[in-house]
């Protein structure tokens, strides 16, 4: 049985969650902005 | 200064081209180094003679702290470049890297606190190293707030650059706090003039994980910089309409 397993799992899972969240937030923001940009460009072409 | 080859890429179009070519390799390098380093650190490296298995927290805590310092230093350098040369990409870099640096600082503080409870018997002490890391976290928060405060990217960029440069004084304080003051935090054992005092069976997984964290930073940075460049394009299009 590994001693202090709770502390090791808590620390590593916190780091993992923050790192995954950061990627998700950044990627979502990029996709959202690309969508807006494509929409504006398309409207300008049509006009 | 403008003749430096690096400034050839200080152009959003060239930068995006380089990012597109290298992105997938950076993702693969991140996966490889993180999985190998963390596997070695958590399952194959030896226990510490005093702390036992608790020492494994080091494999996430130390690389996060290194990244927090490295990112802040690079923001301070980019801020100088932005103030002197007015390079748009330097400003975009500062804006994009800030949240990543703040996240690494938060990871370092929280994992350090979790490590502190079983080893020191407390979650938190107002120790020089820990307090200066908290100051770094607030500097990152201030930097991000300035960027989000104003719609005018140039004005907010200049104010944020000034804060980043002034706040850089905190970086040597963090590094040498364990030598200058009597602290609960242990002194440096890897980045030392006399060489690392940590055994290679622990040092190698630690360095491999740190490399993984570095490539992870580059991956997220590219995503965030692409997002900011797209935002600039949207602003320009809206302005010309």
C-alpha cells in the first residue's frame, strides 16, 4: 500500500485538470473567433 | 535590431505558417515527454528516504514552478520588445502567455500546499518562497486584467508591458528567496552553480517531465496566439466596415 496516496493523487489530478481545462478553454475560444471571422468575411464577399 | 532573422517571423502571416507546419510535431512531443516523464516519475523512480512516496508530487510541482518563472521572464522580454519596437506579435505573445503562466503558478502553489500538509504539518505558511510565488500569481492576474480592461489593444498592451517589466524584479526574489531568508521551503537542488544535488534516478524523470511541460506550453501558446490574431482580424474588419 502506497503511503500518502491521497496527497499524491490530489496534487497530480489538480495539475491534470487545470492543464486540460486550459487547452479546452483556449481551443473553444479559437474556434468561436474563427467562426465569427468566417461569417464576417462571407458577408463582406456577398456584399 | 530589425535585421535579426527572428524578426522575419515577427509577422502574423509568417508566424501562422510556421505554427501550422510545427503544431502536430509539438503535440506529439508533448504527449511523448509528458507520458514518459510522468510514468517514470510516478512508477519507476525511487522513494525518498525521508518523505517516502510523497516525493512524487515533485514531478508536477517543480516543472510547474519552473514554467511559471520561465513564462513570466519571457513575457518581460517580449514586453521590452513591444515597448521598443512596437511589434504586434510581441504584444499578442504577452496577452496569450499570461493565462498559461497564471495556470502554472496556480498548479505550483496548490501542489506545493498539498505537499506541505503531510511534510510540514500545514497547508500554508507565509514563507519567503511561497509568498513571492503568490505575488507572482497576483502579477499574472493584474497583467491579464489590464489586457481585458481596455478595448484599445495598444494602450492596454503598453500598460501591461510596463507592469510585466516592473514585476520582473520578483523573479530573482523567488529564485534566491531560499538562500536570502531562513525559509521552510527546501533550498535549490537542481538549478545550482555547483550542479544538481538530486540523484539521476529522480533527476532524469524530472527533466523529461519539465520538457513535456515546455512543449505543452508551446502547444497552448500557439492555440491562444492564433485565437488572438483572429480576434485582431475581426477587430480590423469591424473597423473598416
